[in-house]
C-alpha cells in the first residue's frame, strides 16, 4: 500500500514537471458537449496577409485538439467594423472566434465600435517595431535622426501604412518622448512605404522586420532603433539599441490575438485558450513563426493577462490620438 502511494506521488510529480517544462498549466476540463460542430474564425483582413496567415497557421495546428472543422472567413470593409459587427451578431457560444488586433482599440477611440464587447481569449504574437533608413541615408544612428529633427521641426518625414493606425500611434509616441516634431506620411500599402524610403522620398520607415527581411539582409534598409524589451537576437540588429536603452520607455509592437463575444461561458474561453497555447507550440506553427521572425519576443498572454494588456494599450492609443487632435478630449 505504501509503495503504491509512493508510486502515485512520483507519477504526479512527473506529470507536474512535464506540464511545467512545456510552459502549460494543467489542461482545464473540456466543456461538456463543446465543440459539437465546426468553428468559424473571422479575419477582418484579406486573404494572404499577416493576420490571415497567422490565423490559418494557428488553426491548422489546433484542429486536432478541437476535434471539429475550423472555417476561416475573411470579411473586409469599414476598417474592420463589418467583421466585428458580424461576430457580435452571432451567439456567445464559442463557435465564432474573432481575430483581434490593435485596430480594434483604435476603432474604439474613434467611436466606431467598442473592443469591450469582446472577451479576451488569448494573444499569440508580439511583433517587433523598428525605425529603418536606406543605406544612403545621412542618419547613421537614431541620435543623428533626433538631432536633425530638433534642428528642423516638422521636416523629418516618417512613413507607415494608413492614417490613424498603429504605425502613426507608435511614431508619435516616440516623437513626444524624444521631444521632436515629425511629419507622418501614410501610404495605403506597406510595399509603397518601402519604395518611398528606398527611393529617398521619405526619410524614415516604421516596419516589422519580417516583411522586409530580404531588404535587410541585402543591407538596403538599416535599423536605427527597436521598440523591444531587449536587443533582437539576430546579427543585423546586434548594434541596434532599444528605445529603453536610450531612455524612452516604449516597447510597443503590433500584436495578434483572438477574442470571442462577451458572454461566452468562461469554461469555453479557458479551454479554447489552452488549445491555442498548445497549438502555438506545435512545430507546424512555430516553423512559420520563425520564418517570419515572429519568434523573437514572447507574445503569449492568456485570457486574464490579455484583458489587462488590451486596457493598457487602449489607454496609450487614446492619449496619443487625443494629442494628435483626432478625437475630442472629454
């Protein structure tokens, strides 16, 4: 009897260590009767883009644990509001999952929708934001750029995609902390921003490295600063300082996560989050993430942590957009 108890204790300890080593807590109980039919995941961007690739890759890895088909629906239009409204028109039963991104928070600031109508499921990716210049740029360091901007208020041009976007928010947060005035020049599509900087028409580019890796490796675009907690562990960024190193507390980066309609049972949220965390560690997912440089900084946040993160990000976005005059201060 004593030997059996000791064996059970040993097995329990081994199982605990296995879970701890994997980074997961013990699996929450599977909700009774869920899922019993296909799950739909709605993406507010077109097929083939970063968010679409993220969702499809993650869901391919999650299917075996979900045990049902997963259908990804691309629903563009109205800056994402069309897709949001569709998800909110469905029952809060865990069968409709929404791709969640910073644009949801910006839309809330602008009064187009309310991100709080969605319950946090999980955040999976945390991308890296950097400022880049072409190889021929007179700015060899971020200090060169700041010095020029201070001597020429409003003349420094920095580009990103679309106005009132994550790109503009991050650029203006940095400008405020650095005490400089810059001109934000938005383009409709990312390749247009790349071409504008490479052609010498714009001074600085804000971009994630995964989408311009070939230009970086060819040394056509050079990094000036990264908005990450630590220097990026890649050779081309070895000498690139973080904003924190220079006294600017900015670690913002585009993130990608998932949410469900508020009112979805917590047991479904917790179980789905566990399945998604497991999927995010699956080789079929991590291989794609590594190729896109999306494995350089931790991105995972469970429901409670993601909830707090969204609220903190919203506060930062609102403050910046208020400062820029896009909203009426209350």
